[in-house]
C-alpha cells in the first residue's frame, strides 16, 4: 500500500469516527476527535480522551496539556507535523470523567486501524488508560519511562502531561522520561533490554 493509499484510508477512518455512534458518548459531543498528524509518523502518541477544548475544536491535545506536550516535543526536536497524536477514546466523556470499559471497547477498532495504517516505530502512551491498552501488567507509577518491544513495535509508557501540570513534583520526571523518546528514535538498542521485556 502506498503512502497516498494509507493517507486516504486514514482520512476515511477519521470520517467514520466523526459520525460514530457506537457508544453513548456521541450524544454529548460537539466534535469527535479522530487524531491528527502524519501517516508516515515514526512516533504515535496515545492519550486518554478529549477534553473540553479538544471537543470544541475536534483536534487532540489543544488545551493546557497539549501546549505542554508541544513544549516537550520541541525539547527533543519533534513537532506535530511529523508525529501522530490521538486518544484511546475519540469523544469527550461528560465532565472529563474516566472512560468506561464499553466506551474504550467501542473505540478500540479505530485505534487499531490507525496504528495499522501509520505503522510507527514507537508508540508513546500518555497516562494509565492509554498504557493499559497495550501493557497489561504494572502501574504507571512503576513502569513509566521503561520501554518494551512487543511484536516489533516499541512501546513507551509515560505519565500524561496533565499529571505534571496538576502535580508539580512530577514535572521533572515527565521531562526526564520524555528524553527517552528521542533516545529510542536515535538508538533503540541503547535503552531496550530483552526483545519482549522491560528494561
């Protein structure tokens, strides 16, 4: 499949997400938030769910957390044009509550399709809910910043940027962990241990 064909399929997936009614979250949305970025991205960021500003604009990570994510990316030489950013759940849960199991399940095929079309080298999960989609064991407080390779793709669980905004003590941890994104892109072998285990 050519890059053009992959891009067209990615846009068709986005169009399906914008009109999706697989769960009740569609009833309260202003806009679904499929995600944005490059179909040839090497880095695929996955957050939890859209917030109020994301729901308003239909774009991922455009509020305070998004501005901080932009800063974190800039610090390691990345920008939105060269990565892909999305969420586990594509519509905003009421009052920003945690996504429910059925809502996650309804959105999972979209996330899987996006990953299959983009085929990133590195999937960076932002927060507990995103991590749990790919890494079943461990708590975010225990495994953050520790990459693992699963079926040829590297996964890096990180704290959500919002965690650093709400808990200042985590800011240095988040920024230190984020440096591993650059390190994994430059030399995956430097940080990865056994092929399918944590470092």
